[in-house]
C-alpha cells in the first residue's frame, strides 16, 4: 500500500527498485561532502586565483576557507564546516601540500573524521578513498588484493590486481584517508612506512612497483583514548605531522556547532526546522560540558565525571533524537522532555557508578538552577 505524505511525491518503494546508483547522490542517506557542498566547492574554485599544488582542486587558502567559512568577492557565502582555531586548519592544509602525511589526533567526537572528509573533498574532490582501521584490517586493505577468478584463469597480472584505496590515491595523485590508524595491528600499520617514505608500493608478484604521483597524500585519524592499543611505531609517527583537534573552547562555540549540525541532519531527515537559539541545545551542551570538565560553569561546584565521553558528537545525537521525538510524538517543538532520555542514555553508561553521579548532579545543580524547573522535572521522570 502506498501512504502519501504531504510534500513527498511517492513513498512507494517498489518504484525505486533497480540499481541503487539510479537514486543519485540526492537520495543517499548520507551523501559525501563533495556532493553536499558541490556548489560551494565550485564557487571557491572559480574565485580562487592563488597557486594550486599539483592535482589540487583548490589552493591551500581556498581549502582553508572551505573548512572555516567566509564570503567570496561575488557574495557567495561559504558555510563553516569546522569551528575551531584557524591555525589548526592552516597547519593541516599546509601539511597536505608537503611530503609528510597528516595525523588528526583527539578525544572522541572532536571532528577528526569530519575534518578528514572535508579536507579530502576540497583538496582532491573525492573523499571516498577510505580505509577503515580495525583490529582485523589486513595488509590488502592498504596495499592491494586479487580478483581470484582472474588470478586462477590468467595468473597474476595488472588486470587481476585489485588496488586498495591507498594504491588508487597513489597512482591518481589523490588524498587517501585511513580512519582509526591506531586500531590497526602494528605489522599492518608498517605497510604505510614504505608508502609514505619511498612513495612507492612494491608488487613482488608482478616484479613491479606502483609509484605515487604528485598530489598523493594521506590523512589518518586516531583517537586519544585508543592510544596504547597499538601505539604508532616511531618510524611511522615520523612520517606524519600530528594535529591535535581540541574540544570546543567555549560553550558558545559548542552550541553553535551543535545547532548547525542538528539543522543539517534534521533537513536530511525531513524534521521540522529548529528555531534560532533553542534553549534545549544550550542545556544539553551545559550539562555535557559541566560533567565532562568536573565543575559547574561558574566554577563554584566540583562534580564527578561519568565514564562516558559526553562529546560534541553525542550532544548532536541527543538533540537530533529529541527533535525526532518532538516531530513524531509531540507538536514539533523541542522541549526538555524530548532530550531528557537522550541525556540520561549518554551520561549513564555504567548503570551503578554513573547513575549515582547523575543523580547527585540533578539534585545539587540542576534542581537549584534558575529557569531549569521543567528540565529538572523531565530528567527526574526518566531517571526514576
Ligand atoms: N569543532 C567542531 N566543528 C564542527 N563540527 C564539529 C566540531 N566538533 C565536533 N563536530 C561535529 O561532531 C560530529 C562528530 O565528529 P566526528 O565523527 O568527526 O568525530 P571524531 O573525532 O572522528 O570521533 P571518533 O573519535 O569517535 O571517531 C560531526 O558531525 C561534526 O560536525
Ligand atoms: Mg572518527
């Protein structure tokens, strides 16, 4: 049966059967940065008269502007993607124009993945040359694999070789991305040493090598908290310039980040528009920051920190979840009751210890705060 929702043409899924590519980028649940911001990228390319490194789509200056936002001479507004110190972005972009690779390091939810995707989109126009690092990442994911049907039928040849995203980036002069580098076993990580220092990838089966061409570079991300799981060897670390992404400096910055991202995600999920300066966002951010830092915003009361990370990324999920609740089961206006359950879920990870910390925070801080009565009540309801 077809249910018609106002404003959508058809929700009949049978009509969409067929190759998934036919759906196009606009239909993708999470389109790539280069597709979402294609207009901004082409406006920047048109306005950009500074020198571009080999195979770069934009000059380093334009890449930094794409990340930090700005207004072009013709009035085109470039939205900020990353909110944080300008210098960090400048160092990151400059690194990519040198022969050193870039390592983005930071605690969870500090936009490492996000910055890496946008950098690759702006520099190479393609953010999809990606290797996801896990404890099970094999060497083939960084070097190359084989198409076994071809290999058995015709023996090893270039045709039978299946290049990894890193190998494709090398031969095409593009930006490769490695997510969660420190989770990859040490011997597999070491594959990157030759690639990054010699800029070649030996293919002993064919007696050849693949050489990186100009424009190739690599962005890796790693989580501070994983450090020690597979500590980077010093040989590999020397091939990288490390840029540490900090937590948002002020509550205002964090509210700004959360509001922007929730508005974007909300649009793609067709949720109601969020009015400017919503009180609930400020509250979620305040609660997360205070618990994370172990002290209230006014510096007067010391708090215990729960075990969860309470990152900006989690604040974004809590608010988006609340907005969806308000849309589907409320009147579309985000209220305290819509975010309370999400906050509880983010704060109380360890059912025993975190719950005590949360209850203490509720009773000593939230309860006494001016204008937070409704929020206190909603939190009490879900906590009980
Ligand atoms: N300073 C910031 N500027 C803009 N967006 C931010 C910032 N900090 C966090 N975000 C947002 O947080 C979300 C999560 O970021 P991301 O997934 O990149 O974090 P991460 O550092 O890779 O985390 P993890 O260590 O868990 O992989 C993104 O949607 C991003 O927009
Ligand atoms: Mg990440």
